[in-house]
C-alpha cells in the first residue's frame, strides 16, 4: 500500500501544477517536442524541462530523443492510475452515503 501511496502522491503532485496540466492537455492531441510544449508557457525552456521531469517521474509522460529533438507523449497507464484512484474514492463515498441514507430512512 505504501508503494501505491507514494505513486499516487507523485501523480497528484504532478497534476497539481497548472503548467503541467497544460502540458498534459496539449499531449492529449498527440506527441510534441519540448520546444512545442514550451511555446505557449510563460517560462524558460529549462523550467519546462523540469516540469516534464516531474510528469515523467509520475508516469504521466514518456519522452524520446531523436537527434537534437526530444519528443514527449502521454503515457496512458499514468492517467489510468489517477482514474482508478478517483473511481475507488467515489465508490467508497457512494457506499457511505447510501448507508447514511438507509439509517436516516430507518429513523423516519
């Protein structure tokens, strides 16, 4: 469980930053070079690379260098992990709310 916890912490930390979310959003349209990802962002290329390293460590993005160009793409497994965690949380809360509803109905 601790390993999963650390993995989820990295994942949600990576998604907590609006610039990293913008990069993920851009990559939903297909692979992009680092310079393409940097173009709309108000930061240096070095800062973009640091953000990409966070996304890679979280398992959200993969990159490959061909010649002088580093191309990034989404790693669907990382997004699936976030989706699975959110689904588990939703299921837990729905169950608890159903029980609360049953208890309140019994009292009436």
